C-alpha cells in the first residue's frame, strides 16, 4: 500500500489526508505547530493518524510521496532531507487534481486574485453551474474532490501552491499581474518568482484559455520569451487588435468568438481601475464557459466585495476608515492609494518581505499627510520614508494605530490600513489584523 505523508495539518493538509484515505492509501499527517481542533476532529473521524508540534523522521522519510502545505518553504530541514533522498513532494492542489475530471478555472497574480476568484465563482454559481470554490479561498480542493462532484472549480493559486504542481492543468488560467512579492522565498531573485507565476500555464494546450493583462510589462516580456500553447485572451484598458476585453467610452466590452458583451462601467459593483481589470478577467472566463450575457451582467452588478480588501468600515467626524489589511505587498498599497481621492493617513508595517517602497513613493508624496508605522521592527520603513513624510508615528498595537491616525487626520481625510507587509509580527493573520482594525474604528 502506497504511503502518503502530509506535512501541515491545516485546511489544505487535512483535506489532502481525507482524499488520500478515500483513495485507499496509508496516510500520516505531521505538523510542527499545533493542529486546530476542527482539523483534528476531521482526521480522527476518518481514522487518520497525526502528530503535532514535531516531525518524527522515521514516520516521514519512509513516504512514497509527500503532500506539503504551501506555507512550508523548500529550505525547511525536513523538506531538504526528503528532496535529498528523491521523495516526490507535491501540493494539495496537484494531489486533488488527479482524482477529478472537473474543469479548472485557476487565478493567480500578485494582486486582485481573491477578488477575481470570488467574482468568477459568483458569476458561475449565479448562472446555475455546478461549481466549487477552492485554493487560497473556500474549502480545500482535496476535501471537495473527496466529498463533492462539481463540474467546475474556481481555484485561487498562490506562487507557493504553483511551485508544487507538476501534472495539474488549468483549463482556464488567469494571470492578473506580476509585481515583486515573497522574494524571501525565491532567493531574492524576481525571475524565480515570475517563473513560479507562469507555472499556471504548464500542461495547457491550444484547447485551453490563457487570460492575462496585456499591459503588464513583466507578462509582456515573458510572453516574448516563451512559446505559449494556449488560446490567448488579453485584457487592457485600451483596445489593440488582439485585446479581448477593454474599456471604450465608459463601457466595459468583452469580445470573443462567441460573444460581444457591453456594459457601462458605472454599473459595475466593483469601482476603480484595478477592479475594472478584475471584472474584465472574470467576464472573459464566464464567456469561455458559455455563461449567458444577461447572467454575467447581473453578477457584475450585484457582487459584494472581499473582506479586508479596500473595505469601507465607517465614517467618524467626516473621516473615512478603509480596511485594506489584505494588502501584504507594496503593489497592493499602490492600488489602494491610487483609488482614494482624498488626503490619506496611512497605516503601514509588519513583517517586511524585502520590500521596495519606491513604487508608492510618488503617491505617498502626492496624497499622504501622515504615516503610522505598526510593527515590531520599522527600521526599513524609517529608512525609506523619514525624509519624505513629516508626520510619522510608531505604534505597537492596532488600538494605538487607530487612535493616532484619528488624531492625525483632518475632516474629509481617509485613514487607510494598507500595510505592505505580512502580519505575523503582531497578528495571527491579515484577517486578524483587519478585524482588529474594524473593531478599533467602531470603538472610536
């Protein structure tokens, strides 16, 4: 009997374990951290053996194949040992893909992927398609493959998940943009990260679709270097002869072999330039799977945005508070600043991943009246911003951050939490950080 060892007992790991057990494998789950109660219960219910707060070598190194959580880097000691002995290491998505015939619509990019994923899912579900939501959002793909029989999956893929994928194929691949992120996981080489994102195209044939932002300089350069098999569906703000989605005279236009779809941009539920891109990408995916025009229109009109992504919280004494805690890289913050029309008090900081803040320098000079640094180590932020912004305050808690931002802001200003950094120095996750921000704002 083939032995599958799963490293990481979270959402993806526990889901992979249930699927492996269903397929008749001998299964063992090992996590260096504590496994959450809900996942322990799931593993126990399926009689799957597990360990937490340790990795027992003799129970792991004898695996025929290892399914690794995307959060575990290749430089982790146990991964190095497995690689040295030639053990196959794959991601949960790769593993799940082996046991389903469903069509896969996969979304990646440095920014906008959660919003676009949720939007594609919203359109397909409203159109009555039998569809699941997986990857970085929703339930683990493996658990759904074990329990459900969906015809389509909409899957948000991070670069870490793509790294562990070999045979998996996206029927529709969406690549929104590529800007530097997670460079600490890619030997601080941007090209390594770019190559990782382009893995979304692996195994595609001309029968498959590749939807991408035509004006992204990195994507453009890569397309010139690579021989892409898939059918191309570029989107852009302005039409070229190849563009399949664009904006003209305040109308969003989708034009494919099967469809000519137009809709006033003023009717889109998601406003702002970056969201126009997300809507175009989602609209193209929907036309490729033959969703009717009226259904696409309705869904683009009534979609509710994603929590912690440019989420309006409240207005206190004419000061607007916006929660963009999901902005864990500099480019996300650039989008946020670009979309706000008022002066801004900006809350930045957290675990710096080797960030280059020069990308937001011009917008900060133009719009930001003050910055609150919220992190344990703000030295990189001070080095960059001290000469550029007069009002800078360091804080160590969300309550202080919100209080100081409120004092600093004038009537008519916006307070924006858009940290540019990971959350793990002071918070459990970006969700925890966003929730604390909203609670503190509501307590003002």
